[in-house]
C-alpha cells in the first residue's frame, strides 16, 4: 500500500513538472487564457453596469395608476410604495412589513438624510373599502419615532381616511397620504416630500439642496 502511494506521488509530481514545462514552452497559451479571462470579466462588468443603468431608468420612470394599485395584494402594495420611494431617490428603501413589523411596512432614507417610516393600508375596494381611522394613526404614532427612529412618519392608503384620524395626524405631526395624494404621487414625477406639508428640514446638505 505504501509503495502504491509513493508511485501515485511520483506520478503526480511528474505530471506537474510536465505541465509546467509545457506551459514554459508554450507561454503564449497563458497570455491567451489571461486575455480571455479579462474579456470575460469585462463583459460581465459591462453587463452589470448596463443592468444598473436600466434599473435606474426604470425606477425614474416608474408610474402607477390608482386602478393598478387597487388590484394589488396588500404585500404588493407595500412593494409598490417601496419602489416609489426608491424612484424618488431613497436608495435604501426596503419593505419590512409582515408579522411583528411594529407599525412599519416600508423604511427609507431620503436624499436629505431624513428617515421615513411608512405604514401601508391597502383597500381592495378603494374608496368603498373601510376607512383608515384614528386607531391606525395611534399605532403608527406609538412606534414610528420611538421604535424605528423616524423623522417622518407616514400612513398611506388607496382608500379613505376619517376626519378624526386626519385631525389626530395633524396634532401628532404625522402625515396622511390619502387616495388623492397617492394618485398624484404614484402617477407623477414629484417626490413624496414635495407633496407633503411641514416636513422636517434636511439633516444634511446634498446636491438636492
């Protein structure tokens, strides 16, 4: 058995020496392989850059009409809100909705450094669905700043919002995106913060300032 192992080692060494010798003689093969590797890597990088450019164009041109939003599942509605925030320049926009989300369905940081926490209330029947009420705003108010560190706390719906809920939101410096405002935001090119009143000032100077 030991003799067999030694024979295998000798064969492996001999094969390695032969390959190295062959490559030294045919050195141009290494150059060709290196060039092919560089071309393959360059092609992969170019493809990724093109994909990133396309995603940027797609995101900037993202539009939704209200019937499209009405037809979504509630989780898809959260995805749409996330994508709209991303379109507006919030590159870290993320959907966090689900069990135990503690009142946050979408989180994002805008180009001005402000942290957004958004609670989504999708109504399959739009205006005919149940209205967003004060308890929904109270739940957002209880966690958005204390738990999630929001600078701007928002509730967005494709349905209705009760008058008491709107009054409570004003008292607590919360923002309500009702169906009308949602339609303007989703179908246009203006970022959400330009459609809201009394948003906090930028945290940092940016190219947008």
